[in-house]
C-alpha cells in the first residue's frame, strides 16, 4: 500500500454498508483507540484534528469525554480554528453532557461528551462526577439508538482506563474499571441474546503493569 494512503476502518465499512455506527469510551473520545475507528490522522497527539474527523464523518453516536476539543479557546476549549459545537448542531446532532440528558434521548444522532477531558475513573465517579454515566449506561443507550437502524449497526466500546490503571500499578483502580467494562459487556451480550443477529467481540489491546491472577507456577 502507498504510505499514508487512507484505508477504511471497520466502522467506515459498516457505514458504507448502510449500518448505523457508534463509539463509546471513558477517555476523551479523541483518544487513540476510539479515534482509530473513525479518523485518518497521522498522529494520535492531534486531538483537535481527530475531533474534526469525528464531527464530519457522520458517526451516529459518540459517548465519552473530550468536550474541550469541540470548543474555541474563547469558550474554554482547545481550538483556535473552528467552533465545532456549532458545526455539530448544524449537522443535526443532539448534544448531551449528563447521564440524565443522555437518558432523555430516544432517537437520532447524538454526541454525549460528559467531561471537558477524560471521564472519571469508575471508582471516583459517584464522588466527583455523579452526573457522568457509567460505561454500561453509555453502552445501553448507544445500542438502544443504533439498533433502530433496520440495516443493523457497528459499535465500538472501550473500557479506556483499565490500561491507565495498569500503568499506574493501581489495583483498585484497575479492578473497578475492569468490572465496569464487564458490566458493559453484559449489556451487549444481553442485547445480542435477545436480538439473535448480533456478534459481540471482547478483547484487550495489551497488558500494562503486569497484573495477573496466580503466579508463573500456577497450572
């Protein structure tokens, strides 16, 4: 392949097949994993460019953090070029910032950015950001909205902060965020069981911190 030639992602392939598409994360929605599904940007360190791709790439549902990359610096954001919030609303999207606002959405395209930067770790959410939805709640709402498309849907859900907890060697942070991800997997699997036509794939990207159950001699 030609270096830097764009290659369609699985999300874009689903969109080309007429399916609804969505991304959910507890990081900024412009972070590396969600961005890989909807953007064609040279560096993961260009979140303003990544957000621009998300806004213009017609993804139906986007839930996570990172509101600051929609807004101009004059409005408390990180952009100096274009007010992407105005663009987003002009393209017919609903915008929500709390769990209650998210739960009130029943159809249509929606961005839910629940923090200016990353969302809170699950263990801290009830104390420091009680208005933020859980990963399972975001997953449930995304499935509810996307499954209204008769042609089906593609949804990427990331438990973003399990990785960060490993880097920090913080076992309670890792465990609680992993359980939050497991709750989201159950939401998806329960839907798939009812639907009978949905494939759920769950996998890690890589290990950080070396946490394991047992030891090297465990059979």
